[in-house]
C-alpha cells in the first residue's frame, strides 16, 4: 500500500517526537511492504514566525491532499501574549474544522508496567486500564449560539444537535466497540436536557443494527463517578462534545502518564489527524528528554483507523509494550530499578522491536 501523510511537527518537543514516530512508520513500511510518503508543513508558533498566521492555507491544502495527518504539538511561551485569533492553538481548531473531523478518539490506556503512575488503588486498576472515549467534536454547546444581555449582567450558551450529527458519531462508537470488547456506554443527561433525550432516542433507534454490541446508558454525572470507582466496566464511551471533553481528560489523567497517550480525530471516510494528547513541553524541547511513545501510539492508531492495517497497528503497540517490559523508560515515566533513555534511543528501541 502507498500512503501520503502530512507531517506537522509544530513547536517545542513536536519535532523531536514526530521524528521518532516517522522512524517507526518507516520500519512498519519496510517489514510489511508499504510505502509512506511525507509532506512536512507548518502550524502553530513556527508558522506564525514564518508566515504571520498559525495555520497557513498551504498547510490545510497539503493535509486535504493527504491520506492522514500526524501532528506533534503547538504553542509555547514565545507566543503566549498574542491575541486570540493569532494564538498557536488556533491552528488545531482550524485543522479540525477545515478537515471536517467530527469524531475524536481518546484512549485511556494504562500499561500494567506503569501502574505505579496511576492515581487509583491497585485493587481498582487490576492488570491495567483500556478505555476508549469517542467524543463528538464539531457540535453541541461549544458551537451553539451564545451571547450577553444588553446590560452585560446575563449570558447564555446554546447546546444544539441534529439527528444526523448524533447518528454519525454514535455509529462510530458502535463500530469501534465492535473491534474491541463489544461494550458501548452512551453518556448523556437525558433526565434534564432535550438534546440528550434526542441523543438517547437516536442511540436506541440504531442499536438493533449492532446487536453484537452490549449497550448501556449512563448520565454524565454518574459516568464521571464510575470512571474512578470501577473503570473496568467501560470499553467504549460515546458522548457529545462538552461531556466528552471532560470525561476524556478524566479518563486519561487517571492513567498518570501524559507522555503515553495518543489521540485521533476522524472524518466519516476514516481520514484522520493523529496527535499525542500532551502539549509542546517547552521546558524539555530539543533536549532529547521527551517521551515519544504517545506520538508512536498515535501512528499505531493511524494504521488501525485510517489505513485498516490491524496487524501493523498491533505490531507497533506490541513493540511499545515489549520495550516497557524490558525496563526502558524516558524520564517522565522513570522509576526505581528501570533503565533511563532519551527520546531517540526510545524510538530506536521500538523500531528494533517492530523489525
Ligand atoms: P504540556 O503537556 O506541554 O506539559 C505539561 C508537563 O508534562 C510538562 O512538565 C512537560 O515537560 C511534561 N510533558 C508533556 N509531554 C511530555 C512528553 N512527551 N515527555 C515528557 N514529558 C512531557 O502542557 P503545558 O505545559 O500546559 O503546555 C505547554 C504548551 O503546549 C502551551 O503553549 C500549551 O498551549 C501547548 N499545548 C498544546 C497542545 C497541543 O498542541 N495539542 C495541547 C496542550 C497544550
């Protein structure tokens, strides 16, 4: 298979970690007979410096002509004082909107080798955690009408959803659950919100098409509590934009390893943008200290969700697990008795396992 990938290294540690992820992709290409062609583009602070805007039109064009996008991270203290529309993070919103990415996948994966980093008790974590949060990304209250009263003493935000918007994200949730442990939890607030009642009706209407998947409904407040009380009950969670924003952060933060977690934002045709959940970590940029695993696991997601290369994705994830088994750690996940390595060596170790 021949695939075109747009690379957006961005700022801070972005270039350090994207470089390692590309090494892993190339190793996958060599072992399994695929060819990956890369087009590197600017976004974020480096794009502001070079072109005056956080998301140059050429970057969006290059992404549109590619099969998938791999992004490092954007932002840093150098650009912190810029006004709203000129901030580096605007590039992310521009890319998500411009590429029509409505489905955000946020795995909360805790490797048993790193369970000491988890904030939950050992008996609650068991042999690790593996939850996938599927969040609607382009609708709901973040995009609804908002405003202030004339006197400025009142304000409102509107949550709105169409059946079409609900159906396409819920179908993604069912499809992803099908490829995993086949349990889907739909999260809403149907006891109060009309959008949630429409959400639940839509889920119920399409559920018979996925009768191999066990479906549960939870109210969002209960879901937030269950995530820390008994996280093992969850396989895939599907929910609207704001609930998903909050629950995906909660789920990923209980794993305690920010340098380990990937994410994906997808379109209906499975085109996707893949990126680690962490930021540009300016404090360790260019020092060979960053953990490249979140970005390498983002590449595994790209292989799985955009290219449907399951065997290849499994190989990358197994390579990461095997390197952890052998005790190799970057500084952020270092613990007593383990062997500390830098960004490049971690990349090389994972490449050697893929090969
Ligand atoms: P951050 O995620 O960059 O860093 C938080 C802490 O985690 C830091 O101590 C950092 O060194 C550490 N860390 C993060 N990733 C790491 C990795 N891969 N390996 C080892 N340690 C790692 O969050 P922040 O400090 O709040 O933000 C820094 C900049 O990143 C800001 O400009 C912010 O706006 C931006 N940001 C960008 C994104 C993105 O591009 N998606 C997301 C969040 C923050």
